């Protein structure tokens, strides 16, 4: 067994420490597939794990990093053999199971999906957990039956990772997309991804009235808190809101008014434990429906060594779009 490079979070008296160091392969956790990681990404949750600002890490030492693409090195799982290209998101990797900011990972084969046809490992990670979650949100809106003929679709946290992919996917699906952002300087960026209108997030982030003017038929919300309450209050009758994030806060200071007076639906999105058939469907749709030029336009690349320093940047809402981590 050899050693490989990894970011490692350790618990100490002051909270936690983070170091880039050698990690012994013998110390990897149980799993039937060992993967040579080629790419990972930076998600909001990775920011929480890297900085310790919220207790997402439940086991120490921990290798953070909640998603990866790579090549199978060894496998006892019937679906995977050495050389297969695979993708992983969720399942507690980087939280309870040793994660992706490392040259190697050992996981359950049941957690993996094959690299979707038409995407390179780097493109799959440009999508990553954030983009995959945006697709789950779009699928939830589709399943609810709301369509572009019903009115516009709002995206909150639009310049972030989930938001950027959501804007591109909704625009491609024919929606008139309203992108809510706190960054006026990103107007051209968001219009380039397909946003038709820009909404200053200041209009949404303060506590508002239980019901407001009906402005959108659908929404993908990455922000939570008062923003989500206002999004619900301004959703058209029988519309739907897919809620996936908490960038503003975990609370939801709303009333039942949007639900019982307008028939608005609140659809919860959890990307971590999505069953395999739905995962495959989501990745298949991403490969078919996401414009790869737009994906490239929303993506920057950093090295494995650099990602350890980027936790504060994403938590303070300064990261635009998606960040791919080149590992191998
Ligand atoms: P990002 O940091 O890339 O995006 C979040 C965006 O939200 C920011 O770019 C910013 O957009 C906006 N924002 C940040 N702070 C605030 C604030 N205080 N008030 C209002 N808006 C704010 O993160 P991700 O895209 O990776 O994740 C977005 C959210 O989705 C996170 O909360 C994350 O935990 C959650 N998530 C949930 C998943 C699930 O399974 N349910 C899976 C993946 C992510 P702008 O500057 O444009 O306003």
C-alpha cells in the first residue's frame, strides 16, 4: 500500500485544522471500489467542511471534497472494472466518508455512476454536485407539470454554482429566466448563460408580506430564509418552487398563504441520497441538455493544492459559477 496526497481535516482543541499531506492508502475507509481521482470541485458544502464554519464533517480525520470524477483502479463490485471512468456525488463523501480532495478514494460501487457519455471527467466535475442539483430541481419542476407557457422561472443565487447551471438549463428548456443576484457586475455573465431579466437580490432578502404580486410560475432557490419566503409569496397560482439551498440561512419565515390561497407547491431537493435510477436520469439529461460552451463559460480551474484555501471565498458568496479542481 502506498501513500498519496490529500487535504486532511483534523479535530483539535480550537476546532479543526487543515493540512495538505501524505495519506496512507491503508487508512482509506471501507468500500468495494478504489478510484484514482482526476477531478473534483468546490461546492458550498466543501466551504463548510474546509473552514469548519458548520459541522458538516462528522468523522476525523476527514478528507473533504464531496464529489469526484476518476478512473477505477480496483473493484469488487459487479458493475465496475479497472479502467472504468466514474463519477461520484453525495452519499456523505467528504462528510462521514473520506472524500475527494485526494489522489485516491475508496467508496461503495453503489454510490458511483458511469461517466455520462458526451462528458469528459473535467466537464462532469464542472457540473459537479451543484449542477447535478440544478438538474434535480428542473426535474422536480417538470414532474410537477409546470411549463414555460405558465410564466417566467426565477433562479436565486444565480451567479453561484447551482444558480449558474440552473439559469443555463432553464433557458435551454425554453423558460423566460429571471436571475436574482447580489452582484450587479455579473449581469453580462448571467445574460450570456441565458437569463432574460436580472433581479437585484435586495428585493427578495428582507422579510416581506405573506403574499405579493404574482411574478413567476416556477423557481429554483439556492438561498433559503427570507428570500425563499418572498419567492413563495410572489409565485403565480399553481406554480412550484424547488428549494435546494441555504446560502442566506436555514430558516424559512413564511406563512401558509402561498400554499392555501394560491396552490403554490414547495418541492424539496436532496442530492445526497438520490436513488441510482434518478441519478442516471439526471446525468443523462445533463449530458444531453447542458450547453457545453455555457458550462465552459461558468467554470474556472484550480489545482488540488489551491482548493484548500478557497473555503472562505465560496462561503462569502465571492465564487462565480463553478470551480473544477484538477487532481491527477
Ligand atoms: P455558491 O456559493 O456557488 O452559490 C450561492 C449563491 O447564493 C452565491 O453565489 C450568491 O449568489 C448567493 N448568496 C450568497 N450569500 C447570500 C446571502 N447571504 N443572501 C442571499 N444570497 C446569497 O454555492 P453552491 O451553488 O455550491 O450552493 C448553493 C446552495 O445550495 C448552498 O446553500 C448549498 O448548500 C446548497 N446545495 C444543496 C444541495 C442539496 O442537495 N440540496 C446540493 C448542492 C448545493 P449571487 O451573488 O448571485 O446573489
